[in-house]
C-alpha cells in the first residue's frame, strides 16, 4: 500500500550514496507494492508478458513484489532495484531528494477518488477545526488533508493535531468512539464507508491529477540501457489493453489482479473506477506534457518542504529540480533529480515498440 516515508526512513536515506555511473547490462530488477494502479506489475511477472518483452530486446527483467512500500523505495534508492512503483510525491522526497537521479518512465494513473477524508455523522470540512484527524503521517493522506483544509480556509494549525495511524490500524481507529475523522486510501476507504455513520467530505476526485502513480527508473541506468525502457513500456501497455478489455482474457487478467490484491473482481473494478488509469499511452504523454503538471509538482514540493522531508537540509521548496517534456524545469536547474520523460510512452503510442 502507498505510504510516504516516515522520519526514520528519511534518516536512513540520508546515509545512502547515489549509485555509480550506470553501465550497459542485460539484467534488471523492478520493485512494486500492492495498490490498484500497480497490480499490473504483478500480473506482468506472473503471466509471462514481461519475459516475452524482455526476450524481444535481449534482456532479463525481474519484477519483485515488496510488501512494505517505503522499503521498496529505499531499496531502489540504495541501488538494489533499477525501478520502482511510486507516487510522484515519494519519488521527489526519497530518491530525488536523496540525490538519486530518477525518471518517471510511465505515468500510470492518478487517484480519482481512491483517497478520502472521511468523517462521522454530519461533520463537514469546516467542523474539523479543533478536532484531531487520524492518518498516515507524511503520506499522500497528509497531502490530501492539507488540500482539503485549504478548501475550507483552514490549516493544520487549526486542528487539534494529526494522529499518526498505520494503514493496518485505520479501520479499527475509525470504529473508536473518540475518532471523528480519518484520511486513508482504498481498499480501506471502501471498507470504512460501509459504516452508516461514515461520510467522505473530500476525496482525490476533488483534486484530480495531483496524486499521481508512476513507474520510476534510475535515469543513468535508462540512458545506458534504452532497451530496458522499451521492454518495460511495451509490456505495461500490453497489460493496459487487457485491463480495459471485455474479452475473456481481459476478465481473467482483472480476476488475477483482484485475487493478488486481496479482493474479488467486483471490489477490484470498484477501485479501478476511482482510478484514472492511462490505458492509452497517448493520454499519459498528454498528461505529462500539460503545464498543469508543473503547477502540481510545485505544490507538492512546497508541501514536502513544509513538512521537512524534501531532501536532507533542503534550504527551500526549490531544492530539487524537476524536468518536464519540452525542457521546462521547476526548482533548482543545477540539481535536477526528477524527470518526466515521455519518449518511451510516445513510442508505445506510435506503435514503435
């Protein structure tokens, strides 16, 4: 499940040195963790689709599930993996903020209702003043809360505080009489909303395009091994076609992903309904090239800096440079460590893989 790093994980990453200059190689490892938008990675490995695309380009790609999301990013940052499934927020704060040049190879989806601020009874956003809110601190849930409070003309200082609560404990926390508000993500959102007292007052559908999920890879590794990028992207979009298909093969693929994520087909498809998957690579290219992405990432950088997790000793929200298609850069142009590269997704759109 998606979590941003804890302060302990941040401390750990400060001791990680950037990998040496990448060399040409023929074997690669990619890490992923459970989330609706990332389930295709597990299916790619189990179905043999990844193997077929890797063989096409004369390489080997191993896709490894890591149960702890933060650990998967830390291992990628340390050089144990060549790529990792990650949100834009965590790509910026952990590897990029830690000095590892990282490329968003595939912009896979954005949350469009999967993340939610849920309250009890008749409470509204404005009623949160003076009340505590339970969430996974320094996560996309924390970001969602900040955006919700903005909408209500409030800030975190107006709350009684945030209560750091693990995702494993969130359902039980909401059931406690003293807890009136939580922020979390699916599948927890769906379970909590089964409570007749529960009501979502703000979701990621209110901030479309801001909580973005990626396959991020090491920039130097990609530059030295373009066939790694071609194989990953080609395999991904083959599964995207299955994900959207009404054919028996498409249903079977979704059933396999549902089972792997601990739900049934109906539950998985409900989560897909609140996820804006970029099934067509041309849609992903257009999203990454839209100037609105730079505005979103500037806001994310400001949030991370405000929370003290935008790299070690970051002097400002502009500490890390972020490069976009067309050459635009936000942040420090002399310290570009996160790049949105549409080259390989465009190859898929052009049928050139």
